[in-house]
């Protein structure tokens, strides 16, 4: 309800001053896009067809960029001479940039689909024009809106966007602590595994020694290797075998029974 009252109040103020409040909310592109939001920049959909019928072709459409908690206090400039500059962002909590002819956002003029906020690295405290599109100095969050300016001042504006927060870089100390923590955890797991393996090996060795101790001892017997075609015995007796009687001539030798 509070947001609705604010929007109604803004609409009433805009209508009284001849400023058209357009029901368009700027947003970061929904489709996948490399570098859509970085630590110093973010992308926006271009407001195609939004200002048709509310501006002249020569009017300029500007992007207002403010810290999210300062959007309610932002006031549109009366002319291009009063544009809040990029270099005063920290002091004024907002600036305007990316001036574009209104004709470039007409329905029949579809060019590149996105804008890059904070994309001019050459901007600095004492360099570049007042409307320079310099890198954003902090994670924010930020709110943005489009404002059309003509020779007689603002003619139309959009609603404010939802808060847009940039990516935050992690400090080296945080990364080192994270790596150290993961290294310590890995070392602890490895030590636990090795301790378990050592305990299992010791238990197996103890069991084998105990079983060996309980087994009855047997007298050692010396075994001699047997030669091929012979046998070995400790003692044996010899028997006298008389010679075979001579066979009569022409007799066949007796065959052993089968």
C-alpha cells in the first residue's frame, strides 16, 4: 500500500507539471547474457516503444542512476545544463548518463537490445564529460529510471527499477581461510582413514599370531627326494631268488594271466 501511495503521488506531481509518468519498469535482461551483472557494471533492456507519442524525435532520453535508498529524494533536472554528473555520485547519491535520441528507442528502430551501465572505464574524478558512464564505485544496490528531456525540460519518465545489487569480490583473506579450511578437513579425513587401516592391519596380525600359537606342534620329519624309477626306505631285507630253469627247445614262454 505504501508503494502504491508513492506511485500515485508521483503520478499526480508529474501530471500537474506536464510530465508523463510511463508505466515502464527498467530491468536487467532476463535472458542469459555474459557479464549481465559484474562488480562495477550491469546491463539493462533498452526502452523500445516506451516513449512513442510522448516525446519529439529531437528529445534526449537519459538514464538516472541513484543509490536505492536515495531514489525518493532524486529530482529531475530542469535542463541538460543541470544534469547531475558522474563524478559527484558519492556526494549527490545519483547521476545521469547514456543520453540517447528518443528516435533511437522508437518501435521501428531496434538496435542492440541492451545498455551497459558503468561501461566507460576512462571516466574518472577529473576526466570525461559530466554525463560519463563510468564504473560504479560500490556494490550498491542501485535504482534506475529513464527520463526524456526536451528544450523546455523533462517531458516523460519511467518508474524506478527494483534495486540492482552488483557482484561483490571476495577478499583474499576469506579465500585463503576457505582454502585452508578445506585443506585441514582433507588432512583430517586422510588421517582418519590411515588410522583405520593401521588398526585393521594390527588386528589381523594379532589374530594370525594367536591362531599359530594355539596350533599343536608336529615332529619334524626329514623327507628325502625320491629319484625317478626308484624308492627309498629306512630298512629292507634282501631275498635270494633262484635262477629260472632252462626252457625246453621250441616251448613258448608262459603268458601272465590277464
